[in-house]
C-alpha cells in the first residue's frame, strides 16, 4: 500500500553516531551516546526541508542494550507508525547490537510502514564522521520506501539497505561494517532514492508479530542464553545456567549444526528438564538443517543472537497476566 504521508519520526537511542571525542582527529578514543537526537539532525543540512519530528528514547552505548529499552523503543515505534501523518520511522542506534534491535522490532511489530535503523562507525565529532551521511540516507530510504509501499524494519549504513533478518555487523572497524551475508543487501542508496535489488518479500520474515513483548513485564521475559560449541567444550556452562533458572538455550553449533558430545549431553539433559534448546550455526552464513543427530531443533537461517530473540519471543506468554 502506497503511503502519501510525508512526516518522518526520528528516534534517538545513542551509539557512536551520538558519540564525542576530545579531538576531531580521534576516531577511536571517544564516548558513545553523548549528543541528543536534535543535535544529530541539526548536523544534516540536507534534511532541513523534510518534515521531521524527533524524540530521545534512550541514550546508551548499544553494547549495553537492554530488554527494557527494547520494550520502550517498540512501544514508541508502534505509537508513531500508527499515526496517519507519519510516513516512516528512523532510529539512530549503536552499531554493536543494531542487528538484534532490528530483528526484535521486526518480530514484535512487523510494521506496516518503513522503520529504518542507522548508526555510525565514527563519532559525531570526527572530521570524517559517517553519521550525518547515514542519517540522511536513512531518512531518504524511509521516504522512498513509503512512496513505493515497502514496509518493515531495515538497516541503512554505508549506502546499503539491509533486511532485519539478514543484517549483521561483519567487521569491527570498517566504515562498511555491515552486510546481509549470502542474501546480499535489499538495495543501495542512489541520490534521493534507492535502487532496490530484491523484492521485500524475499527478505521479510513470515512470522506474525509477537506483540506480547510490548506489554509483558520485562523482568519476567523468558531468560534465554547462548552457549558455543567448540573444541574442548563441556557441559558446565549449561549446567550452571539450568541451575540458575534459564528457560531457553541457543547453541552456536559447529559445521552443519554439530555439537561437541559433552555439550550435547548437557543440552539433552537440560531439554529433559524442560529447557527449550535450539541449534544455530556459528559460521555466519547458511541455515542449520533438520533436528540433526542431536535431536535438538534447528534455528533455520537465524544467527545465534537472532535465534536467542526468536526463542525468547516464542517462550513469552501470549496473554500477559
Ligand atoms: N559501542 C558503540 C555502540 O554500539 C559502537 C557503535 O555505535 O559503532 O553503541
């Protein structure tokens, strides 16, 4: 459905895009999450003619992203996307967990309007800051998506548009740190618009939105943790987590979902005690096939961090008390 509204709401959450350093030459020794969303927008003169509203939802280094911020952010996105005059929502975010927030918002909201996350690899004070260009591109993608009826959560960084399910931070320092793995980006930013490389349906997860996360008490969200299978792995971590009341475990498995026998034994024992277990692969690309010899369900093409979100949402009661 085409969207004739033109107002863009920009929500700030912190990150390097809002970071400051003592000197404009400093791209690495900086403090994230210092500047307000209003200050970030003021640094992008190309957006002066675009109708924009902004709101500071959080101010964190996204390595410290919390479920409480996720819930607050999802509520604000739901609020704004429901407004008839809003064409789309842009979110500024730290790059460390941007892929997790993107997937969380897609799964919880499956928004009918574009929701675009962006960030930066260099602080706002850098002489070569990438944040202003990324923010400009994110707004352009939100507007361009609305014009052609593309909806859902995407990430826009370094001129590329990535789907929420596929996007990942693939490099710790490069300016083009993000990719979509073997799926490739949804499109590239070109001038004021976007050159789309694929149909949105190719990348959109089919799942219905898990709206319980909007209202369910964050303190009671199901606890799901990630363990890694590796040479010399054992079961002690799993046993400790089960003893600590974990409700779900995602194993980042080797190969095509294989798990070290000592870890597998502990995971099977956890499963027998009622803990939900999923196998994802630690290799980055591809999908884990079938339940495998371990009899532990696979997480499809989801990365371990996204499989954790998926399982947490699956375990969340759909009718909060
Ligand atoms: N630690 C920062 C963050 O995720 C990194 C960044 O934004 O690039 O907030």
